[in-house]
C-alpha cells in the first residue's frame, strides 16, 4: 500500500541542471518516468503538488503542470478533481516481482520450519504494552542510553529466565540484541579477540548460520556429530575447538534433548579446554509430553553464553533478543554491541518488559502451547491416516518434527514432487555440513500451518512419503 500523506505535500528527490542544454521540462519528465519505471515511485503513490514541486525546484508552476499533463497522457499518472496526482496503476510492474508471482503457486500447506503462528501474534496486547511503556517512559530514556539495553528490560528478562529457565541471570550481565544472528555474531567476534580460533557446531544443525557468523569473526567453523543423546562431546574434544554452538533443550533440527551425562561432559570439556559453550535457547517454552529442561547456562554461568529471543514466542519481526554473558565476557560483549549499533530500540524493549510484567506474555504462551499441541496432534493423525509406515520424531517440544522417509527414498525428489502438488516440504540435507541427502529426512514445521491445512497437505503427499507415488494423472486424496 502506498504511503498516505495527510496535509502537506510529500517530498520527492528530483533535480534540474540549468547548464546541461536539455530543456527543464524534458529533464523533469525524464526523471519522473525513470522513477516510475524503476519502481522508485510505486502504483498509487502521491506526487507533490505542482505548486510545491515548482517552489522546491525553482520552476514555474505552469511548467510542472505541463509535465504532469504529458505523463498523464502517456499513462504514467492519474489526476482526479479534488484529489492529488498519483502514479497510475499498472504504470510499472517490476519484472522480478512479475516472474515471482507467476512462478509461486498458492500452497495447500507450507510446512516451513522455524516460524511461529504469525496470525496469533498478540497485537492488541503489544499495542497496549507499547502505549503503557510510552506513557511511563522518562525523557532521559530517549537518549542513546546503555549499550547493554534498557535496565528495565534486563531486570525483567533476568527474572523471567530465572523463573522459567532456571538460568543464573544477572541483569548486569545481560546484553540486549537484535535477535539470534546479532547475538551470535557479537559473541563470536568477542571470543575471537580472546584468542579463540575454532568454533564447533552441531551436525545436523545450522551450518550456514554458524559458518557465516564464524567467517565474519575470522574463525574456522567445524561440525560435530549429534546422536540420540545430543552433541558428541568426545568428537568435540577431538576438533581442538574452544567454542561450540549447541541447542541443548530441543536440538535443531533432530529435536533430541541433551542427555544429563552429556551436559556434565560438555561443561567439563569447557572448563578443561578454557572454552565456551554458546547455548541457543530458541524454543524451550513449548513442550508437550516431557518434563521441563532448564537452561545449560544455569549449570555453568561462567562458561556458557546463552542467547535467547522472542522470535519463536512472539514473532521474528520484533528483532529482540538477549545474551547472558559469563563474567569474563560481559564488558567486551557490551563494547562490541556499542560499536555495532550503540544499542537496540528502547521503546520496543520497554514494551516487551511491560508485556512480561503484566502477565500477558505468559498468557500468550499458554494459549500458544494449546494451539501448537493441537497442530502437532493433527500432524500425527494425518500421517497415521495417509502415511502410517513413516516414523516421526522430535515431537516432545517446539513446533517442528522430523519425518524419516523410506531408506530408498530420494529426499530432493520428494520435496520437488510435493511442490508440484502445491505442498511445501523441506529436507534435512541443508542442515547437514556435507548436504548429504541420506538418510532421507524431512523437517516438518507446523507452527504457522492450520490444522485443516495440515490434514489436506499430508493427504496430498501421503503416497510420496511412503514411496508409493501415484501414477501421473491419478487424482490425489484431498
């Protein structure tokens, strides 16, 4: 939707060169055409008034009116009595967008992982919290402030993490950041300055994210295998790494929980190697049929850097996260944050603090656990009906599961065939360091897929999942 300007005329960056030899009106027409053709001015966007543009450029109003009239005749602009001059609908359709629209069919179900139910974002609660925070915000909070973030949010987050995650959370050692990616980047750059040269990451896990962040920090990233008990600490010890990125509460993407003996071994490794564990505590709020698992940071606050966000509990677009820093890293991590962006937006931090303090955040989490549990049940039921032979794991927490395809199945072929049937499936191979497609696995996200869509999507691809694909032309069950 184009901007809606109330009152004064919108501004537009244009210029004229009186020494170029090109007529002023021709210059103006050419610049406006180019702005519309390239998409700089979108369909329906309002142009400055002829009087306002003339005054801005030092031209006569009649010249600007003639220019607008010519572009209207060419179909670039529309003018209605009593209304502003605007860019005509259809005057410009970006080629990339047009091809994208043609090549992206509407999906029956998109099992994209890592995304919460965006439609359930508590917008009314967020707006209320923002208003409450803005009314109570001291004028001093409009300044740059502490690069660690608002002291109010750090106090609230520390209390929340102590209560919910059994973390050893000291507000003085919390640095607010713009989500997990920034938190990881700041942590790795800080560790590089302490002499760390190699960082390990879980395999399967997030090789692209880990490698990119490590490369930006000048570190080497190495994979470490994960089994049914979590990260293999013996294999980690053999890498020579002095840092490792782990997801202990709900391993990404396998869904396993780091076993108690592995937790102890991992902490002992960090102490023996003078190393650090980077804990991605990404979706621990959502558990179903298992006992709660506390944060690893609560067991070794001096050796674990714990990064949390509201990307899964609320929405990725908020871009709010935090780093629980070991004492030795608190000051350098704060300085790294200061040099990066001088701090995260204060009003959003205060709004989140208010949302948590008021109890509305906990209420939202309780409601979403019910929603995700129902979708989890719908996925299990649909697979039992249409692909009973396949195995599903990783269901104890979060909002994704791992589907184990038949040994002879080709992961990429299944994903491609499902897309032809308007179902979005995603293989596990991008989560592996060597991109191997065996054993064939799918990572099924159900956070942003409704129960009906889950049932219809699985019904449409059930035979693909079992390796009994229908012959071409045979209608599917819908």
